[in-house]
């Protein structure tokens, strides 16, 4: 009994110490002990197999664990799985090793019976009876199911097989197999003889085609190496003087006295160094050197040049004018082109060899040779093609094209003998004849073989006079009765009675041709029977519909336009009236008719478009857009009387459309009938009592005729009934025009209380304080502008009014501060940046102005007004480059074009300056500054006619934009004086030009057609007299901006704020142009 060495330790009594050990017991094996040897023994230690060792170790471990668990917790219940209650799983693959065993049944079931594998319709995807035994009943059931499947399959087999065969046949028809494609060719192989088989070319060996050949690098040897190699192998039995071949004697081989300066003093072969001391021509001259070869090549070149020289010295046979054309016509072929031609030649040779009856192959081969420059080879090939493919007209035509003109006729003669029914061959032969009688003979011979060719009959008739053409056409309609063109041509050459008979016969032969009916209408119109025209067109539509002929609007519109272009206006109108409903549904009728009319207008068919609008309005009388379109058409292309009739009908059908009333009133005003215009406006007001546009038009009509008392009453009544900002604006402007600034200020104060967000009122209110004749108060004006910017922070013109007020007092710092504040409210505004640049210019900070302009261009890269200002900020040498940059960014901006024109003017490039001035006013006719510059330019460099033309064009354009605010024609003189103060001081200015600037010149162009130019602002045909409204201060008169063709002098629905005028000059711009004038 062993005892522990520790004090107080209990005795250890091993269990079963006296028992007999098991047969396979290995001491210490349970704790992992292994046997070892203490000395070197010859016999190996006893070993245990590894698998058996692991099994014994696991069994001992499980037994020990079970024993300890029993001692601590007792015996586990049946079916107990350790850790299952807390959700523990095994370590292998994330799945517990106990999940695959059903401990309650003791059988392994690996089927997935989870909800994820269950379908409500088909059930579980797993085989539920996979583990069941397959018995006799299962076999019988399978046989029953199989017999049912076979029976059901047999019932539909025939239809399925038929459908499958049909699909296969359809597929083979669309995409035939290689066997099917060459089936007919394989049948022809039975007739191939032995000689033909042997003549088939070999396909060649292309197995190494795809292999990349190793590129060989060849380096040319130097001349020195070649000479040295030759010297090593050369022998000579004579001794030459050293260097005597090219003696050192200063080039005396070309003697100095005999013009030897071409080899001056031996310098071309300097001191004999080119062949130094004769070493490169070694010891003998019997063998030529490379220099000799070069000289020989030069000699050959000189001989070739001499061949192209005439006998007269200094003249050549080369045409200097056509030399470049000849060079362009030369086709240079590179190595790649030559390789492609060779490859194509091989392929085409194979094509014509394997299939000699294939005409396109012969044509392609001939054209390839023609492209390669071998014209004779091409002719030989196409000749052979004509022998192999005699029935192909393309081959014959190609042969005729390649042959010389004298031989082409023979080719075509042989061609028409082989193919006498080919129209193309006969026409080609006809085209190659030069003599008129020969051409007639060719066509008549062709008509003997092909009498039903319309094209041949046309060409034959075109060669005859009227009498013979009628005879030919009589025969043509017998041979080609279905061609309406032949019938129409015959009718045109006949008298009225005969033409009627011809057209009646044509209608029987061609019952579905609308052209014959239209021709009958034209015939009746030529005789003045306009009533019959409408009757015939009506019958035509009914007849064609009865025969089931599909009619489209495009066909009838085309016939109507052709009739109008031929001068048959009644026929065109009758066609439109009879076919208005063709192809049109009730829902989209207005859209279809409007689109057709617009397309006809774009093609210049005015009568057809007018007829479309007129007949559309007969069905849609209350459509304002159609009336406006018709009125616009009459304004541009009609007469004054026609326009008045249209407007009278329009206001009757659409009494609520104020724009139509305004157009009618303006038409009477342009005619000079003021009372009629008043009556129209009064009637319009009775139908539209609260119409702002009609009321303001009536007010301006009275102002234009100096009826200020009536205008004031109308405005007072309008303010009571129609309390709008524009009405208040006109009231203030009327008092301002009459000079009653106190009343104007009072009205402005009351107006801004009711319309605080209308920036125009704030602008006028501040300007009234600036311009008051007796109590001018700039501080009050600034306060008004400041208050206005609070109510209208997004109005750029209002901010500029404030800035200009500060600039007028030379408060540059305040102006800068206001502009910085404005840029925060309205970022990236070109007008604000431009004002800031001008402030710096006026304050004398030109460098700062350039810096500000650069920043402005970065912020607004497409702003033409900034680019135009930046051009003149540069030095004279840099202005051109700046202008190029401006044109790159703003190619079609009128401000930039105007600036470039002024640069040309400054450089005295008169033609270019006039061209660019005209371009600027054409791009933007509303830019007043460009008109002023144009007029100043013509005053200096033009004549009286040019000046009058500019003034009249400006009057028609009515410019209203610019650095100096534009409203009416009087502004042309005012802005001209402002921008170019010395322009009108030039001696020799015609009095006519000065009268034109004051509106006293008769403008004949305007007086002839006032209805076609509704923008003319004077009823008597003179250059428009300026409105007194803008005479004193028209900078913010919104009433002067007209609204299209329908506006009276004071018509506007929305007033657009105008830019306020700068009080000071534009600085660099005016100075530069002034200096140009001084030059």
C-alpha cells in the first residue's frame, strides 16, 4: 500500500487493483503513454495499430466522461442529447453530428422536410418514399401509368410531327443548308468532261497563312564599306598620281576663266577633299566609283527634263493652270493598295473560273483592272464576259463604257442584236449618238422592238416638234394606254374640244388616276369655267372613292401645290376644298390642317395654305389660333384689303379674343383712320370690359394723337376698374410726359403701395426724383431705389438704376458696394459684371477694370456684352487676339460682332467693317448701339443712300436694347450724339440725312405696303415720329415695347423692365472709336 508524501493526504486505493487485467490492456494507454526503450535492444518495441489505438483511446475517454457524469448528475433519460436544449451544434460544417440521427426511431432519414422545401401545390420536392420497398403493386401501377402516357402521346403524334416538319421546312427555306444551296450545282457536275475537271485550278496551300513570318531586318551597308571591300580585291598595273583625279589645284579642272564659278575655287569639291587626295578613287580610274554612278543618274534626270522642254529656251510643255488638277487626278497606289489589288485579282479570277456564267464576277474583274490602271486588260476581260454572259445587259453596258467612243457604238449594236428588248441598251445607244436624225432612228428602231416602253416614247417625243410629237403621242396612247403621262401630254398638244375627248378617253383607260381629273380642271380653268372646276373635283373624289382607290392627303396636297406652281390657283383651291376631310378624324382635324398649312407655307405654296386655313375656319369658326395664323399669312403675303376682311370675320367669330380686336384696330390706325380705330376699340371693350391690353391700347391711341385729356380720363377709369401695375405705370408716364412731376410722383407713391413687387414702378419713381426740374433730390432717389431692391431683390435693372445714381455723383465706393450686394442677390448676371467694369473704368482704374473683366468672363463665359467690353480694355496690339477669343466663345453674339466691326473701322478696313456692322444689326435688330455705330460709320465712309438705308432699317427694327436705352427712333440721334459726339459735326452731311434723323423723311418703301410691315410705327408712311412719352425720359417706358403684329402703339400684356441709361460715357469704347475717326 503506497502512501502519499504530502501530509494529511488521503489514501489512494485503485479500483480493481486485485482484478485480472484485460487481454488487450496496455498500461498508460488511456492517458496517452507510449512504450519506450531504456537501452539499445535488437528487437523492436511492441506496437499497437494506429486505428485500434484511437478506438481504444476514444472508448476509454467516453467511459470516463460517462462515469463522472453519472456520479455528478445521475443516469440521463432516454433520448437525451447533450447541449440540445441550449441550441448547441457540432463543429463539423456547422451542423451537429446528432442532427442526422433520429434517436426516437433509430433510423436515418436524410430528407429535407423543412418549410423551405415545401410547395403548396406539388408538396415536398424530396422523394418521400425513397426508403420504401418496391413491391409488386408499385410495378403494376408504373405499368398502368406508362400505358396511359403512351396512349396520350399517340393521340397527338401526327399533328406534332406535321408541325415539326413544317417548322423545319420553313427554317430550311430561310436558312438553307450548304447541301441544299449547292444541290442544283451538283446536278450539273454530271455533264462536266474530263478536260474541264483538269482545268479547275488548285486551291493552293494556305496552311501557313496564319503563321506570322519573322520580320527580316536589313541594314544597308555604307558606301565606305563597299569601297573598301572593292579595294581589297582590285588590282592595277599602273600608278596614278596621288589625288590627280580631283587635283588639289583649287578646282582648276573646271577652269576659273571659263565660268568655273559653279565649282568656285574647288569648294564644291573643296580642295579635293570630297575625293581627298584621290584615296576614294584608289590608284586607278578604270573601275567607276559611286560618285560616277551618282553623276550618271543626274545625267539621266537631265535628259528626262530636256524631253519635256520646248525648242524655245525657258518654256515647257506643261500646262501651269492644269498642273495641279492633273496631280489631283493621279491615283497613287501604296504597297497596301497593290497587295489588296493582287488579292482581289486572285479571288475574282477564281470566281470567273469556277462560275463563268456569273455576270457580276466579270464586271467586278474588269473594274478591278480599270482601277489598277490596266484599261486594255479590263476591256479584254469584259469582252470575254460578253461571250460567256450574252444575256446580261449589265455586262454589255460595262463593255460599252470601257470601250473607246468609236468602238462603243459597235458594242451596243451587237448588244441590241442579242438583247433587242433591253430598254437600257437602247437608251445608252441613243445617248451616244450626236446627230439628231441618228438619235431618232435609234429610238424608232427601239420602239419597233419595245412599243410598251413609256421612257422610250418620252425620249422620242422630246426630239420632235409639236406636230410630229402629237402624231407620236397618238400612237403612244395606243401602245401604252395605262400611262396617264402620255394622255396628259397628248391633251396639252390638242385643242380644247380635242383635249376634252382625249381626257375622257384617258379617264376610261386610267380610271384610278387623279392626275387626269386635275388636268380636266386645269383645262376648264384656262377657258374661264371656274364653276366647272369645283364640279369636276367633286366628281373625281366620289369616283375614286367608289372604285376603292386609297386616297391620301399627301397626294392631293402635292397635286394642289403643282397646280399653284403652274398658275392654276382656282384648281388648287378646289382640290383643297374637296379633300379637306380626306384622312382627317374629328379629334385631330385642327392639328392636321394647321400642320399641312405650315408645311405648304414653308414650301412657298401660299394659295394652298390660305385655302387650308379658310376652309378649316369654315368648320372651326371659334378657333383663335387659326384666325391668327390666317391673319399672319395675309399680313406677310396678302393685301391690306384681304387682311381687313379676315380681321372683321375674326372679331365676329371670336369676340373674346382681345388680340384680334387689337390687330383690327391697328390696321385702321396704320391706314390713318383714327376714328375707325376708336370705334373698333370701343366695340372690343364692350365685349372685353376688363381687358388690360384693350384699355392701354386705347390710351396710347389718344396719346399718339395728342388727346391727353381723353387719355387721362381713360386711365383714371381703367385704374378704378382694372387695378393692374401696367395701368398705374401708364398713368405715371402720362403725367411725366406732360411735365407734371408732382402729380407723377404722387401717382408713383400710391402705385408702389398697391404693387410693391413691380420693379418698373420703383425705377420710374426714383427717376422722377432724379429728373424733377425744380426739386431734384438724388438722396431721395437713392432711398427709393434702396427700398425697391428690398421689395424686388431679383430685378437687375433696379439695381443698375441705383448704381447709375451713385455713378452720377461719382460715389465710386458706394457704387462698388451696391454692385457687390447685387451680385449676391443675382449671381452670374452679365449686366452687373459689366456695370462693375464700367465703374472701374470711370474711376480711372483701368488695370483693375481688366482684372474685373477677367473675373466676369470666368463667371459668365458666354456673355457677349462682357467680351465686347473686354476687347477694348486691352492694348491695341492685344485687341485682335482678344476678339478672336470672344468669337470662339460667342460666335453669333451681336455685341461681339459689333465690337469686331468697330475694330475693323478703327483699322480703316472699310469693306470688312461695313460687312460686320451689317451682320451685327442682322443678328440682333433690337441692339440699338449697333445701329448708332452703323449710322456713324456710314456718315463717315458712306453716302447719302447708305445713311438713309440705315435710318429706315432702324425705324423698322425699333431697337430697344443697348448700353444707352432704346425705345423709339428719336433715340437714334440721341444715342448717336452720346456715343459719337463728333459724328454729326462732319462737314458735308446731307440735309436729307439730318431730316431723316428727326423723322421728317418720306419713306417710300414703307408707304407702299404698310400691311406687310406691321412693325412700322407711323400711319402716314414716314419715318416714325418719336413718341413724346419717351421724349423727355423714355428710359423705362414699357408701353413702347410692342407685342408682335397685333399691337397698337401701346399694346402690351406684360411690360419688360428696361435697362437704365448710364449717365456717363462708356470710357474706352467711345475713345477708341473716336480716335479711329480722327485718323
